[in-house]
């Protein structure tokens, strides 16, 4: 069937051990529960629990709809399974399904900010399953059924929709159907077809196949124009073998008794079956400009290459990310539930599914933003045969699909809380996007479009090897490990790390560039107290010198280091080899991501007590970084005082820095001196109507390195924030330095940042 939420690949980009480590590291699994209210004082506890909680209890008793106001119900979806049809692995039971269901819950949160809990039910009895789920209604705002075998899934969904007053949605059926229908709308438009007259053949009469044809019929394809096929061939009127009530509902009068016969002259093939089900000979008999959706996963019914060998006029979609037009369920379910939850819908009905499909189709016809272009290796996609379905990381999905679903719910009478201002709703949806994933995705996509050679200087460390392997596996470029080859292989073998193709190993002592590198370093340091033999020792024994010289000499594009020594020590080494970029200042800038907000903090690594001039330079450099990361900077020059109160000599440097920026006439918003709460909180800022910032600051310039470092580390450890960095900015060549406690994923992220900054 179609791609299940995450991109399919022609082969895994990770080892089995890497997959196990990913799920095991830190807190096992992929989910945790975080309170949304403070629990710091006795008063907090009294409000959250007894006796304060009695007030909302009584309010809900009086009016049950208030549960959406006073509890998490309105943004909470259960992902429910019994594990009878896990991915393509079959009936492995509920416990084995838990990693998949946790992953589904993570995708709900990542793409649409929907809170989700996975529930694995230990029964394969349909009635027991239904009775278990139906009584969970008061807890959740919606139910997402997953990985339940057919025909049980049809019965379960139908009964639960009757019994519950919240949306019940079996994504294996309807998710695939909605994305495929969106693609079909656009393919019909491109080929000049009228949906009401096209002839469709669907191969695969399971949950997804039946859902697909039901939805395209709702779009206008006539019942008699659709032939549904299973392993026994077309489902025709009068057929008795292998039938059930769901197949019978789609039986049509036809003389065709095989898939090949059904496809003669057909306009559309929709496959949710198995690899090889569609042959080139069958494709050759289809109508002009055939539309072929080969959505079997992980291998399609036929590949685009096989189709191209017999037809040059076909439009194709598959479930795979390595081909154009990927039918991926993640384009649908997060945004469909988002829209349904936001109007407190009682169900997800046919008009809402049609609205989702039409919104996806319309989005693919719009000009695409830079983030989407980056995913296409720099080639900006344009509506046409190779681009009929949006890509999963299109940032506009939430503001296009969810409002369409919400409006359809309102128009069809199933919304309990209609949205009055749809424009304001769309703006609020955009604010729900995950800035961590969005920022990193833009970086990774850009690097994939132009892979780089990145030095991983501490090549004998296991976490560095894992990072190098992941860097290569994700298509980001070539990884160069610095170290002794025999030692690297020994450690990798013991740790079960795959040193895959695309990983190079360099031993400084054995390199034929050893002497050249020593002389290069000597030329830079000879007037700073270093002899040639000193430089030779540094080149031979210090991998950071070797890696930095590789980058400086153009033998590599970028470098990442830091796992075996303090940041300042590594930075000192790098700066002995690589100069400051002309017209720039070297700074450390940390990206703080918390509760949907993205804030850049500088300087977090280099300047201990910057002067006014240096503060102004740091502000300019940080604003440049913010723009590189896709944010229009609003810079706050921080101090413990705000606009002169309380008066302080230490704040004078900040005030002078603002005056310097005034003279430079920079092209970004800035103001100061101000306290952090004023900079970040518009209510606090309102007390200063003369403040030049048009909104909360997204770039914070700290008055000193120690304040910046302490605050970001406290946020990370106590505030539940994600902190990326410090990002090293302003060098003439891209180098990033991680902390000594970094995990392999942190190293990969910083290596990607380094590669992203290659000019």
C-alpha cells in the first residue's frame, strides 16, 4: 500500500543497531508527558488537584462541553491498534505494534501540534476491541485506528463511529485514499480528463483499496466506471468466490475476468496490492496519457522506469520518496485531525475527506516556497506530471488542509464549535509548526541538494563514527574520519558500527600531505613562537589541526569537532588555522527552541565581556544568522535594566551599542537596553510604547558571554527547551564545535550546519 507516514527508501539508511539505539537512548521510546501548568508551589498543587480541581469538575458536570475548555481533551487523539496488520509485517500482536504507534503519535505532534497517546489493545476479537475503545470517549477528542487487519477494520470503524460522538478515523484506509484522490484530481487536470467520465481500475480490495474507490466516487467518478480487482481478478456482479459485503458493494457489470483485461483502455490504475502486479504489457494497453498510482509499499506494483520503457505519456505516483509524487499518509492525518479537533467535530465525514483531498490538490498547483524547492535539490518544482502532490515537509500544509477540513465540518453540520475568523485561524495554525524540525529540515534539504565533504575530527570515538555513518546514510555527503585506520575499524567492529561507503579515513602520520600541512601551519605560526618541528608535532598528533588544515586548504568543505575537549580549547586550535571572514566577527550563537518559539542567543561562546563596538558587531552577525535560518530578525540588546531603569554603569555598554547600530543604519529591527521579559513578552513591552520592536524579539544579544552561556544551559536543563549550538559564526571556512556530552544525533546536526554554511 501507500507510504506509511514516513518516506520509503529503496534500502534502509541505517543499521538495525542504529534503529534500536535510536529508540533506546535517553528515555526509552519516543514519547513523554510534560505538564502545561507550573507545579512549583503548594498553591499550584492546590489549583491543579485538590481542592481547586473541584471547580472545573462541577463546571463540566453542569455542561459537558466545558471539558474542551478545562482539560486536554480537545487536543488529544488516541492511536489505537491490536497489532493484527503492522506495516507490511503482518499480525505480530499489540506489544510489537507499540513502536509504530508511538511513532504515529510523534508525527501528530510534529506536523500538527496534536497531542497523542498510543493504546495497544490485547484482543483480536472485534466486539471486545469495540467495547474497549467505545468507553474511552470522554478522554479523547478523536480516535485514530491503525494497523488493524481487514475486514475487521471496516466493522470496527463503522461501529465506533455509530457509538462515539468524536471523530473515528482508520488512517490505513482513508489516509491513503485522501492523498491518492488529491493526486488524481491534478492528474486528471493535466491530462485534460473529466473525472465524471474516466475509467478507473483499482487493484487491491483491502482497507486502502476500498477506501480509495469510495472517495473517488465521492469526487464524481461514476460507480460503473470503477473496476475493483483482488487476487481472484475483477469484482463483477454475480461473482461468488472470495466475496464479502464490502467488495460486493463495488461489484459492476463487466466482461473482464483478469486485471489485464480490465486495464484495456483504462484511464487510471490505482494499486494498493503487491510488487509486480502491474506489468509493462498491461500498461501498454491503457488509454493515452495513462494515470498510474502504484502505491504498494515498499515496492510499487510497477516502477516508473518500467513504465517509461513502454510509455512516454504516463503520469505516475508511488509510495516511495525516491520517486516523484509520493503518496504519503503524513500529508493527511495530522491536518485532518487538527481541523476536526479545532471545531470539535463529532465525526470525520465524507465532505471533510473530499475537502482535504481538494486542498492538497490545490496546494500542489501553487508556487512553492524555498523550503520545498530545497527538497528538490534546488530545482523548484512546478505543477505538472512530476509534481501533482505536495511534499511532506511543505510548511503550508497545516494552513491549507486543516482550515478546509474545519470548514467542511462546519458546512456539513458536524462542528460543535464553528470558527468565526478563518484568517486568524490560519495564522494560529502557522504558529503551531515545530520550529526545531522545520529549521533542521531546511538545513538538511539544502545540504542534500549539494552534498559536502565534512571532516569528523575525532574519528576514533564511537559516537563520532555513528554520526559519520548517519551523515552519509542521510545523503548529506562524504564523512572523513581522522584517526588510525586499524583503531577505527576495531572500535567500529566492537560497537557494531557500519563504516559504509562514503566514509573516508585519514591518518595524518601516513598521509602524503603531511609535510605540506606542517609547512602550511608553520607559515601561519612562525611569528607566534612556533618552530617547524612544533608544527610538525601538532599536525601529527592533534586531529583538530589536521582537520582544520584540510578545510583551510580546500581538501574538505567543513569540519565538526568537540567531543574530546573543551569548546574554548578546540576553538583556539581552529582559529590558529582559519581566519575570520573579512567584514565579519567570530561569535557563538545558540538557537533556543521552546514551546513553538525560536530565539537566537548571542554571543554564547567567544566574547567574554564585549565592548560596545563588539556588541554592535555581534548584533549584526546574529541578525545575519537569523536570516540564514529563515527568520526576519528582531534584535533585543539585553541588560538587567530596561531603558535606563535601574541606572547602571554596566548597561552603558549596551546603550552605546544601540547608538552605534543607529549610526550604521542597519537593515533590521533592534532596540535596547532591555530586560529579557520585556524583550520576549509583548504585554511587558507595552509599558514602553516607544520601543522600536514590532513584536517579541527573536534575537537576543547578551551583555556578556557568561550570561549567555549560563542562561541557555539553564533553559536546556530546567526549561525543557531544545538548544542547538553554540553555532560558530564568522570564520572564513565552516567549522562547528559540539559539546563533550553530545550524542551522535547532535554531531550529525552540527555537521549538517557546517555543510550548510559552505559558500
